[in-house]
C-alpha cells in the first residue's frame, strides 16, 4: 500500500510541474510557493487528522477533502492539486512522517525547481 501511496503523491506532484512550468511563479495565485507548500502540507495533515479521529471509509475521506479545502481557504493557501493528499491519507493511513517525506519535501523541491526554471528561461530569453 505504501508504494501505491508514493506513486499517487508523485502523480499529484507531477501535475504540479505542469502548472509551474506553464506559469511564472507568483503570477498564478495557486502556483505561489506558499500555496504549493502550505496547500500540500495542510491537506495531508487534515487527512491524517480525520483518519486518526474518525477512521477509514469513503465518508471520512470526503470529510478530509472538505476539511482540507476549508483549511486552505482559511489560511489563504488554496492549491487545488493538493486536495488529493487528504484523500490519500485516509485511504492509505500512512505514518505522520509521511507529511515530511514525501509531501513537504516534494513540494519544496518543486518550488525550488520552478524558481530555477523560471530564472533560466528568463536568462535564455534575454530578460
């Protein structure tokens, strides 16, 4: 189950690469570094909180996603691709450390990659 979860989180982060490469960092609200990092971490924590308090089933997975959306809105870190993290946490029930590795570390790596990509693209374009 852990391998499936890593692949699913990796897939979600892969979609994020397309968003980051298609937009200049900071211009699209959901592609801001704080939204990317905060959205993924908050969503994963919401999922783990729900599974710890309520257990695992489809209703609780839906509750976790709704809670993650509400938390991202409340903290102004809305990042739609991050919503899948809450669902994955309820379905796979990984340890709390999963929030650090691969969720938070993956989001940080993607933000750093996007920043470097944008800098290189501007340098090549002469800007």
